[in-house]
C-alpha cells in the first residue's frame, strides 16, 4: 500500500512561483514513476508532468512546458513540482499519483495505482 500526501499549495499572484511536494510512504518509492495531475473547477482532471523512477525521464503537458519542473529525491521519498511564471489558468487542485508498474502511457490517469488527496493552487491576476 502506498500513501501519497501533497503539500505546498496556496495562493500566488500571476508571475509568481510555488513548489508542490508529494511525500510517499509504503511501497518502494525509488521503483515507481510519479505523475502530477490537476483539476480546475468544472473541468476534467488533466496531466501535468511525470518523472520516471530513476529521474532519467520527464514529460510535461504543453501548457506548463518551460514553466514547471518536476524532480524527485528518492532519499526523502518525495517528488516536487516547481511552478514558475504562474498564470490564473494554473488554478486547480493538484494531485500526485504513483505508477507502480511502468506505464507506456503516463499521461493517462487510469495508468496510476495510487493518488494523493490533492492540494489547492490559486493564482490571482
């Protein structure tokens, strides 16, 4: 059983920055990929970024490419999402998720096995 807890959300101004953390417990953290997704009010949850178990591979959704950076510290069982140049359209609940089996489609939420409870990010204009 894997437990994921997100933190670091809050209120930011447009152009500002926030860093989200996803702390994992249970399972073998260094062996699974972790993704970030977000869900804005009235919209479906969407892929944001993913990092492989070794951190050798990362992918980003087009709307965040060049502004967000995903990283991991396996010694701390934590994945981070550094969000810079925030825009009002980044406002959403952000979720991290664990993929224990190595999906070929890491952008698809059904490929993930465990999810955190989410953290709210609000960006004001």
